[in-house]
C-alpha cells in the first residue's frame, strides 16, 4: 500500500487489525519505554480520535511502558504541554508498566519503536505476537526505514511537537481502520 499523498512513496508496513477477541470493546494498548512521553501522547490522541468517530462505546485505549521507572508518575511536562496547547486533556495520565498478561487482555498492542517491539516480543506468552504491531504500521507516511516514533525525552520541546504530528496522522488512519473493522459509530 502506498501513500496517495506522496508521489513515488514506497509501500508501508501496514497490516490488518487483529480481529476482536470478544463481543466486548476492542482494547488497544500503546506502549513505549517509560510511559511518560510517546505512549501517553498516543493514548490521549487516539482516544480523542476514537471519541470523535463515535467509537468510544466500542474501543478502549490505554498505554504503558516496558520499564517501570515512572510507574504512578504523570506524563513528562513537555508532553503534557504540547497536548494541552493542541486542545487535548493531559491531566489524567499516570504511568503504568506493561505486563505479559496484557497480550491476553488487549486486541491490539502498538509498540512505538523497534526496541519496544523487541521487548514486547520477549514477554509475549508462548511467543504469540499476532496482536503486536508497530504504531506507525498505520501511518500513511511510514516507509521501510521509518517505522519508529522517535523518543523525544532527551531532546527539546520541538521533538514533542513532531511526535504529536506523527501520532495525530497515524491515529486518524488507525481510526479509519477501526471503522472499517468495527463499523462506523
């Protein structure tokens, strides 16, 4: 599949959504390293897009980190600032650590980068990663060498704005895939 907005774009790595596990809500977990920057931005933005699409009664979005250093902490102030500046509510987030049982509890697990993907693969029960995808697998601008959402933690505020732009674009495409899978709200 190519990005129709980019002439000459290379095929993306987008794959179909895993089917829902049950008749309940479709559960999505967005995962990064510490759950204070990228994955909470992903959770907040994706939740807002789900709400706008009228899917909030059928889709739930959570986030977590592969590491436990920040468990219980709010998101990084720079992540909260960029979200707030763009009209999102960043006030409710508290960092959580991903646990292997989440694979059985979620329909889709989205890794923010290759390192997170490898960490999640390592803890997948029985090695079953059929519900694991890269977040940018749904980004119409992702290509073979560009599937990571860059970690802005050690950079300046501009990195958080760039992450937000990537997440917003990807969330819109992901919600379109959810609408196709689950039907419109």
